[in-house]
């Protein structure tokens, strides 16, 4: 039965009636949210009208709560079957037009996230469940919390394969101590987020919760806490996509690669890892000219003699203070005059940026003028 059905489906694809969605990236949270939101926003804009798009869905390893919500809005089928159909379809020329995926993976290059509500939105029942969660965590219902998400290699090490090519994106939780203390002093709750983390975060305070190492951590709690936070402080990692699609402000620190910055997000303040070569920090034009602005493998930096230097605790502190004390609205020509907004991805030839709305940390940028 499966073989005739597969051939019938391939025929329908060739007639332009059906397309195969190139998989929910549900083993990685950033791609599960980013790719799927980009596709669904495109669909809301009418860009996929006239097709039945069938998405391959594998059991998730990242967040079942979020996956469940997306599966309500997508037409899906068994991964093993649709994967087989896709392989058969690719035996003939022109297979590309029978498949669909977001134009630039998890990047909102058409600035649609601010236009459409997130497709994993919270219901009234979710809100009640979330309030119960806050009470269990010892937080009042009117609590204001900041999510602290520091990338390390612990989660990827739980997955099969060698993920060391991502090591260049990691940073140290200890560097966030000073900013956590200041947030607590100002009355915020600070939640250290993460599914699996390498180290505990030793900050003793009644409003400090090392959530990643607590009994409260769950897929629903990740969604609720990220969606409702005052803002998020984080390096480039999957969890940050939750507050991002819900329109929460984000302070991105230790960001790399630089040309993959989320320029299309107007509620972002960003600072990047310093690029050091021949004993000195590279200028912005030097980073772009070297190609390092698009390096996505640890070895690429080493092969080009570039060492990445983490942001200092002081740099992280001042970026967060800008969020707390009010963002500037002045133009930042020292950054944007050289930033390659017209850059395209070396992987698919599609542009990386939409309308630029992001801000660079004010104090940090002074070191590059």
C-alpha cells in the first residue's frame, strides 16, 4: 500500500498540487521555532497559497510543548514515509519546485515576526498554568523576571555526533555574575535558563533561581518563562528564539558570527565576541574582509589565525544597563556604514538581512570607532 501511495504523492507533487516540507528541525530549539515561524508568517502573507504542504515530523529532542503547538497548524505525515517520497521525487530533474522551506532558515529577512502574532501563543489555560508555575517557584504573580541564557556545550554533547564545530559560540557563566547581582539589586528575579548546562550558577539571593538545575524545568516552563520575561540576556542559542518571537527585548552578548546578527529585530541590543589576530583586535572592516563575519565552524577561525575573545563582565554589564536605563535612538554610523547588509548566505545564496532595526551596545561600540 505504501508504494502506490508514495508514487501517487510524487505524481501530485509533479503536478504542482502538493509540496514536501523539508522537515521540522525539531532536534534543535532555535530551528524548530525560527524555521517554522518564518514559514508560517510567509503563509499568513499568502505566499504559499494553492499548495498542500506536507511536513516531515520526527519525535522532537528539543521541546515537545512547542512542537505540539506547531503540529496543530501544519499538515504533517510520518517522517519515514515522507522522507522516502522525497527521495523518490529527487530522482527526476526539477525536484526543487516540489519542496518548500523558509527562504532563509531561521532568519526573519522579511521583518514579519513583528507583524504577526507567534504561532505558539499562550492561551488562557496556559496563563493559569503559568501562574501556578510561578507560585511553585516562590515567585509572586506580579514578579518581573529576566531570563539569563548562556550557551555552553553541555546540551549538544547529549546528542549523537561531534558538535565541536559549534564551540566558538560558547561562553562562561561566571562572566554574568556582576550583571545578575545588579538585576537582583534592582528588584528583578533572575532565572538562569537551559535544558542541560555544564555548570551551576552560584549567586546566592532569594530572587535568583538556577532554573536549569532545578526541579521546575520543563518544556512548558521554558515557553512560558521565555514568552513573559521582562527581557532576556543571552548568547546566540536556541532558547533566545522564544522571547524573540514573542517580541520581548533581548540583549545579545558574545554573538558570533557577526554577519548573522539578528539585524531585523528592533528590540535587540547586541555586542559581539572580539576577533583577535596577530596580537590585536580586528576592526569591523577587517572582520568582514577576512570572511570571519560568516565563519560558522570553529576550525575556520583557527585556520585564519583568529582567536575569539569573550565579552568581559564589564562589557556585558554595560550592555544590560543600556536596556535597563533606556535605549538610544541615535544613528550608529560607526557600525552600519561598514556592515554588509546586502550579504548573502554562502550556503544557499539568499540574503541574510531584511530592514535593519537592531542596536549595538553604546559603550561597546566606542571601542570600534
